[in-house]
C-alpha cells in the first residue's frame, strides 16, 4: 500500500477528550480529516470539538458521548458509526483506563471493567467498522496498546492483560487484512503525560498507604501527548505495523527480548529510583 491519505476521509478516535486522543484529533484535522470523536467525558469532548471546529471550519466534526465499559452502549455506538459514517477510512482505538493493585487486591468486577474498556471495546468497535474500512482500500486501523503490552509489571495484572490482548489481536488481524489493503498499526506508548494516572482506579483491597504510590507513578509520565500523537500520525501515513514511543518503551522492549523470564528485576530497580527522585533523570 502507498501512504495513507488523510484528506477526504473520516477518522474515528476514541478517548478523544484528553491526552493522546485529543492531540491526535487536532493533528488529524490539520491533515484534513473529518472527525468522529468518542469519549465518556461530555464536557471535555465538547471543548475539544469546538476548538477543532473553530480552527478548521470546513471540516465535519461529530461527537458521541459513550462509556465504553457499557458493552451494550458500545455495540450501539458501533452500529451507529457504521451506518452514519460510511466514509470512515481511519479508526483509532485509543480509549483506555488503568487499575492499580495486585491481582489478590482487586475484585473480578474491577478486573472486568479494565478488560471491557481496554480490550473488548477495541474488538467490538473494530468488528462494527471493519466492513466500512474494507470497503475503502487504503484505509487504516490503529490500536493503542502500551509498553505494558510488552512487559507486565507487578501490580498491573488487569492492565497488562488487556494490553497484551490488544497486541495479540492487532498482530493477528494485521496479517488477515493484507489482501483487503487495510493497514494496521499497534502502538506501544511509554511514559506519556496523559490523565490515565489521575483517573486510574485503585483496587478495593489495596491498603491506603500503597494507593499513594499513584502520585509517584504519575511523575514517570513525561512525554507530551502532542509528541506521541505526531509519532502516531507519521506511523499511520507510513503504514508502520508497530510503533514504540519513547525510550521508556524501547529500552524495556529490548530487555524483554534479552531476558524474557527475568526482565522485571532491573526494570523495577530503575522505576523505583526514578520515582524516588521525583521522576527526574
């Protein structure tokens, strides 16, 4: 396939009210894409959409307020998008949530909440919109995994499970779509400064003194979302199958390859030192 053409197509972006999704929406608009923006935060989503409409009055910008944890609502959204936006040529499954706590400190319901948003919503929306993408050869699909889809840290069983699932689903689907001329990029961001740490849930069984560690983790998120979005846009255009963003993704990826069974010890030492130093260095 040749480079992806942004102008003239419609891009669907989930998790578009903040972080990478918000930055992607703006940069896709800069490239001439009409937009369909999805998020559960109505107030933030309206602000993002209005800002883009002001900057790009010729573009169509539609919004849908949906909580992707609600699987029925997600299915209804998928059906609506497929019927109302048959011109869609790009789907970016970006929405994600986090849950802190060891597996024995979280409930099955909390675990399933993460899986519903991070993985099952990706599958459901892809299933709904894949025929639309296939109808437009040259279309593209982006699934945002995580560096935690490459290595699995202690205390992140639910998040890592969801992001490994996104990775496996994406890699298999990419091979299936070759003959349909639909590209697929799976993205593994490192420490991107988004609201995910701020909005993360803490397992109901996590002691209060351990829950305070969320603030330390937040200090490790240093890459601006605009920079991450620019890397993703470039990867879409070039049809890159896999994108690692930041040294915080590339270094662990190499370490996992070298030490697949024992990578966690050196990573844990580095993370601990940086958190103790306030995220500097």
